[in-house]
C-alpha cells in the first residue's frame, strides 16, 4: 500500500479547511460545533452513541464534539500533516491517516454515528459513492450518518473528473438520498456560519438512519 509520503494528489492545506481566519473563524467554529452538538444530542436521545467516527476529519475541528457523546472516537483523514496536528491536540481521539477513504480500514457494523463535515463535497461523484458505501458498511444497524455538505448546486469548482485533483461539487439533498440509499433521511437543517459570509446558502445538515 502507498504511504502518505508517496502521495500523488494535490494536498489540502489549512486554508482549505476553513476559508476564513481570526475572529470570523472563531465565530464559525463556535456556531458549527454548537449546531453539530445539537444534532448529535437528538440522535443520542433516540439511541445512545457509544462509538463514533468522522470521515475526512481534517485536524479534528469537528471530531472533538463527538467525544462529548461517544467513549470511542475515530477520525480518518488523507493529509498526514492534519493527522499530526490532531494527534497532538486531541489525544482522546484516534486519528488515522488513510490514502483512500473508500478502503476497508475500519471493521464493519461498528459505529453508532458516522459524520462528514464539508468532505464529500470535495470528492468526485465516483469517489463519493465509494466512500459512502464504506461509511454504510462501518455503521451499525439502526445507526445514524450525519453529514453537513454544500447543497446549492451552483457551487461547482475545480476538476470534477480527476480523483487526485481538487474540486467542490455541491449536491442536492435528493442526490445524497440516492447515494445513501437504502438509508432513510430523518432530518435536514440549514448549515449556519458567521453572518457576514458573502453567500447565504452554505450547505445542509442531513441525518440518515440505517
Ligand atoms: C474542507 S476540509 C474539512 C475538514 C473537516 N471535516 C472540518 O470540517 O474541519 C475537507 C477535508 O477533506 C479531505 N479531502 C479532500 N479531498 C479528499 C479526497 N479526494 N480523498 C480524501 N480526503 C479528501 C481534505 O484533506 C480535508 O481534510
């Protein structure tokens, strides 16, 4: 298997994880972590979350919220530099560097909750479908997948055909329902970020149940 030093993809950098800095970034992190906590509470009230994972976790910005609910938390990320930061800063989460997030790294039928946060939108269609298939395999029966992704279909940038390139592909909620089939969509809610962001529709929270 290729290791991260032999990477042949265009690497993501800190500036690609959150596209604002300083005060705006603090406000965005606060709002997004608060909203994620709220949706995880809804899930936890229905069915206790013991084990949770984030696919495409970056440096663990949102993964940390999972530790408020689950005793076992795993973050999967392609960029070794993000994993290095996360391992040092968030020691109660297991972070794993993975070149291809559709590969079978985790055991099947293991997690009560799996999340993605502005990750699937950066995968080309074929990759996204393979990664989603893997997420579903790792999820326990009756478990939940919570995603927060761009859904305004005008937001399409970069090379949308090269799996090693960089792109953004906003997909409608209907498209994600198709990709997550046979999981059932239980909830949608708008993504909220800092109020002075130049665009209004910045994505949607979607909760699917297996
Ligand atoms: C916008 S960042 C979001 C990170 C984290 N979920 C957060 O909200 O802070 C997108 C993440 O997806 C990862 N990523 C992007 N394209 C990828 C691909 N084709 N395969 C695997 N990971 C990818 C990047 O390394 C990056 O960490």
